[in-house]
C-alpha cells in the first residue's frame, strides 16, 4: 500500500538493470536493456472482516504496479481475489485488472 515507494523501487530496478546491461554487457538493443518482471497484489493487506474494502485495496495496488509506463510498470501482474477462493472472487479480481486496463 506504499504507492510511491513501490513505483520508485520498480523505476530504480529498471534503471539499474539497463545500466548494467549497457555498461557491463555492452547491450545496444533497447529491448535487451529492458527489465521484465512479474508482480502480484498482496494478500497480506486484505481483511477478512471487510471483503468489499479489499476490492479497493487490490485496485490501488494494481494501479501502482502498472503506473508510469516507462518508469515502474510491471510486465505481468496477478491480482489477489478480494475475498474467499470462490468463482465470484476470482471474477472480481479479473474485472479489477480489466477496469484498470492492465
């Protein structure tokens, strides 16, 4: 739930990776310098007592992971279901990604 801190970490990781690939391995192709990584929204931030609040929490975490296209954006992401392991909860997690536009 530390939105700006997470975006800053992703951005720093991408910049560090690009520099290492360019300077140490002499990669010329920008695609070779790009860091690709997977993220997942955290189940630890969700609460069993208020499952509807989990939808908002998951949406905010997903937004932080896909924000800033060239700075901190995750290549792939999985959103945690906001409640029980039901088909409905999985559908809400999927729709959250679709609304955000991941």
